[in-house]
C-alpha cells in the first residue's frame, strides 16, 4: 500500500513537472548570434550588476553577479522550452524570489544558523513595511538589497527569455541599459567607464545580430555572398561604433544648455519630492545626492552633502540683518524631515504680541522654484502670493509666488518679527492647541532610547519652555560639539540624531537643528526645523546684504502660545538670536533649573551629560550580531499590520482563484459545468482523469481513491450520461441534483488540497 502511494505520488510529481516545465527543444538551444556573440552578450548583461558593485551602495553586493548568472540561465532554459508564456513568467518570478531571498540570506554577516538568518530577514522586511506605512524613514538597507537583486534578476531574466523565445535582442539591451543608466546617474562614484563598455558591447552585438539576420535572408533567397562579406560588415560596424563612442565623449555637454536648464527647473520640484520619498524608503543606504546647491524641497534627508559654492543667489535690502526663511518642516521621519502642512491661503492671522513689522527687498539672482523668502513670519508681499499654512491659518510654513517668474525677480516682503524678551517668553502659557501638539510633538517610534534619555536628563528639571529651549541651545553650542561644513553620512542602520549626539559630535547645521527639535519634542515642547539663508555679507556700496549659496542654513523655531514661532540658533558657527533678558537686569529668578546650583542641570557640561545618559541606559555602543534569543524577542515585538496585510493579500488571491476556477466553465450547462469542475478539482488533489476513461470509469476510480466522493460523483456521472445520451435529456430536478452532488464532492476534495500542497513542497525541499 505504501509503495503504491509512493509510486502514485512520484508519477503525479513527474506529470506536474512535465506540465510546468515541458521538455526543451534541444535544436533551439543555441544563442542567436552564435558562439562569437555569446561572450559579448554576457558582457552586456554583466555590466549592470558589476556597476552596482562599483557604486558600493551596500556592504553586501557580490551576490548580484550570481543573481545575474542565474537569471540568464533561467531565462534561456524557459525561453527555449515549450512552456506557455504566463507559466514562464510565473516560474521566472518564483525562481527569482527564491534566488534573491537565499542569496541575500547567505550573504548576511554573522555566524547564526540559516533558519535564524532567514527569520531575521523576515523581521527586517516586516519592520521596513511598518516604518514606511507609518510615514517614517526606514533605516535598514536590507530591503534595498532585495530591491537591487530583483532589478538584476528582472533585467537578466527578461532579456534572456525574450532573446531565446523570439530572437529580439533589443529587449535585453533596453532593459539592462535603462537600469545601468539610472545607477550611473545617481551613484556618487564615477561609473562612466561601465556605461562606455556597455555601449561598445551593445553596438558590437547589434552588428553581429544584423550579420546573422542577413545570412538567414541570403540563405532563403539562395544568395551566396563572398567569403569576406561577414568581415566587411563587422569591420564597418566596429568602425562606426568607435566613431559614435568618441563623439559622445568629445562633443559639448548639452546638459549645460540654457534651454535644458530651464526645462529642468520646471521638473526640479517634483523630482526632489520623488527623490526625497525614495530616500525615506531607503534611508539606510549611503550616498548623498549629486545635485549641487540647495533646493528647499518638501523633504530633506540628514547626511546629504549640499555641495554649496560661493555663487551669489540674491541680494537683500533691509534695515538690519536677519535670517531669510524659505521653508519649515514639521514631520521627522527618523532620517530626515518632511513638510505635511499643505493648506493654501491668501491671508493668515499672525500673532501680534511683542512683534514689529520688518520690511526687506529681495533681488533674486538664482531662483528656487516659486519660493519667496522672508524674515521669521512673513505677512504680505508686493507680488501675487500664497501662504502654505496649517489648518488654523495662524502661521505659515512657506510663502510662494503665484507666478514663478515673479519669484525670480525683485519683490518686497513685510514680516512680523518677534521682539519678546526672555522673561516674557518664560511666562508664556504652557497649554498648546491640539493642532500644534499633533503636528509639532510628532516623533517616530524608532527614536533611540539614548536620545530620549539625554533629552530628559537635560530638561526634566526645567520649569518652562523657554529655558528648556535655551538650555538645549547652549548645550549644542558648547564643546565637544562643533560645526563642520563637511557633511558626513550616517552609517547604515544608525539613527542620525543618535550618531551625531554620541559619536560624531561635529557636522553641518541640519544635524544641530534636528537634534534640538527632536529633544525639545521629546520634552513636550513644540518645535520645527527651518531652512533658508543666513544674513549674508553686508555690501556698503550697494547698501544690501549679499547672500551666497554657502550661506544656506538650518535653524530652529519653538512655539509659544500668544507669541507664535520664536527663533533659536543651536549651531556654534552662527551667533545666537539677540534677546533681552529683563530678569537679569531686575535681579529676579528666571526659573532656570541651571540657576539652582544643581550641577546635574548644568548645560555647559555636555560631555558629562552624555556620559550620564549612557550610564543610565547601560548600553554598549558596539554593534553586535544577532542570536536566537534576540530573534525570539524581536518576533514577539513585531507589528502585526504587515502580517495582516499579507494575509489579506493571500485571501484576495484565493478569491481570484475561485473566480477563475468557476469562470472556466461559464459557457457550460449546469451538469457539464459540475462534471468539469469535479474532474479539474480531482486533478488538483492528485487524481487526474485518464483520457481513455469513460464517465462511469472515472467516477468509480475517484470514488475508490476518495471514498467520501463515491455517492455524489456516481450521481453526477449518471446525470451526465442521461443528459448526453438519452433522447429526452436531463430535467430540472436532475440538474439540481447534479449541482448538489458537485457541492458534496467538492467539500470532500477541498479538504485534501492543503495536505497535497504540503506533500509537494516537502518532496521538492528534500
């Protein structure tokens, strides 16, 4: 009995294998261009994975080459086989997922068992999905590695499959070329040699394929060319290939043309938005943007080098120097900032308590989209404008010209600048509107405990928001923190704020401002990040401030009820905003916790504060691997939403499969439909009908194999025989009985499907 079942299972597996992977036509198992073109084609499809390794996006990238080789083999074999197109696509996708998953798992570091590595990979993917759905930045690069592996597999498999199936070389060239061009365009390192080699190989390959096509045409037309004809064509093709490549290197760069620069400026804003969202998905991937200058887009990523030069961007005529605001950011992703307040208004109601009008005339030399600059809180402009604001319209996040050309000319902005002194701000109410708390106390769930601990150790004993802000400002302006114009990217898997506060301790202004905003929010004080330009250099000849690219800056604004957004400067390279301290003149107590004599609240001892925060957490800075216990702990803390989404996807697939199953028999009558469904479902559970079997013979064999189906299948067989072979045919009662019999048989067979699938998987795994 056991031997019979084993033989039956083996025969079933062989039939399934023949159905899924029909025999390969060995007469077609050859490369289109012959042996001469095969190595050239291998160079073409190898350049993209090699370019990924040269770009050094991630630490583990050597597996891309093996994925490419596997993709070529799978595409060639399936393309030469007799398998249907859709089955080939499904088989290629399945093989690709297995290859990418296994190669990434084996390439991961650590000495854990394979099962633990695979579980760890699933946890990382789950965490990535959770962070992306929550609008946060995903700092682990594992999903990016999977994405690159998928792109390599698609490029090589699709090209090889189409080339083997239809002989079209352009599919492989275009797909691989597009992936290569994108990688060369965004990589930090110079990858143009990769593109040159790819171009040369493609042109030579196209010449060779053209020769093969000519030879086939000559054969059909009984034309016998001279022996040197192939060489002449190849020589001419190689010559023109060299000419084209040399011309591409020596001709002027059309990207520098003014017309194209104008076209780029139109798409610059949407491009930066897409780029920033992409960087949020893969925040753990090293490599800042290659774009020069500043863009003031809706999103920024910490660690990007802005490549600032000394080009003059604008001149400002104003009664005194100030910071010129461009945009503000409210949403911290864990790796950068986004602005989510996109309500538009022609007028806003700004707080007027302790504020005065400040007028500045801007002469823009290098426009930044349609952004209008202003001091602190802009109120009105002498050109048509629109505020981007919050839902209550009591403040603005940015100011935009309705006409882009007017943002590139000269305009005058009137702002309301705060004149509140320190004592006034200390006495400000601590009750914040709900919309302010919802937007400006937001923090990601991935904020490291060390950052939280440092914020609380600095600010918990300070009674008011102003002194908390000033304490943090002084803390970041004191040694060991220092400003550096050289931006350093955060290592993969590291939180940028934690890396700056505890390891780096010197960097660009965005790090200082971000650290202050994040720690203020952790302490319950609403704050936001601001980007724009510093005052610039005063030019007495023109009586104006000259602002250059290198004056781009980031600072902090803290919200105080009735007084609005107040500016703070945590970066040591810039002087703090001047603010009168009336309490010092009158000798009154400011309420600052640092004045109480408690050394633990002294903001001028950053090193001691950092050490105490680390001691409090008992954390080891070294990045270790993962163990079985850590995997178990991580599994327990998993967010169930991605798993539920995956289950929902499986449920959707099940519904579609049922619909497809029934759709196949839509043109049949009730009895024939029930009989066809029974035969098909029997095949799925491992009891397919034999072509030579009659209706009763199949019913008998199925009833013997699955006793629960014996009576309903027998009734169904009798109904089919009556309908097909009797003179009067089947009546309505017989049709209803056939429907009932089908449902009974289906109930018995559906329960066998999971075990059937499990046995097939187990057998294949062995």
